[in-house]
């Protein structure tokens, strides 16, 4: 719907990431700033890097990670989603805020471990009751946002 698509387009705009990074640029790592301040400055100077990082973050977090967590074989979930989440949050820590990068790293559990059905020692089976519940919990907020007539 327009509200989700519009938000996605605005998020992937170079100005959005530049603004977010600029908010943290003058803080030291101890104050919650970027671990690599020089990288923060470099990225903010280049539209294409800001746009690329904003778009790929949105693509990974909103589409690829949930789809991979639900549909990849169990042995591939940790490698693809887990490694992707670790790299994403290391990047957030390096460019934006070390504290934010570390604070949100536990989301890895929601994508990988949280979608497992370990009652019988089995991994989550596609379309099982547990899978359907996890899918609903993951996509219900997005579905509700898509039905809104105004931007969030």
C-alpha cells in the first residue's frame, strides 16, 4: 500500500541515512556515537553510499531476513540470516552508534531461534501450527501498516 511503499522510498533516500548518521556524528563512542567516526563522515559525503545502505538495510530487514527465516532449510537459517544480522549490526555500530548496534543485536534470536519449534527437538516445519503463528506475528504489524490510508 502507499503508506508502506512511501515510507520505504523515503527510508532509502540518501537524505534519510545522512540525517540519521549526522545525528550521531558529533558524539564519541562513549556518548553513543559511531565507533568509526571517519567512516560516518565518509558515508555522509556520498549520496550513492547513503542511498545504497538505506535501501539494502530496508530490503534485508523487511523482506529478505523474514523470508529466509521462514523458508530456508534450518541449516541455512543461521548462516544467512544470522550472519546478515551480525554484519548489519556491526555496520550500525561502526557508522551510527556502537550502543545501538549492540542493543539491537539480540534481534538475531527473533529471526533465527524464535522461528524454531524445539518441543520435539525438530526445527520449524513450513506451514505447521508453530510456523503459522510465527508468520502471523512477524507479518501482522506490516499488514496493519499496509492497510492504513495515511503514512505511519
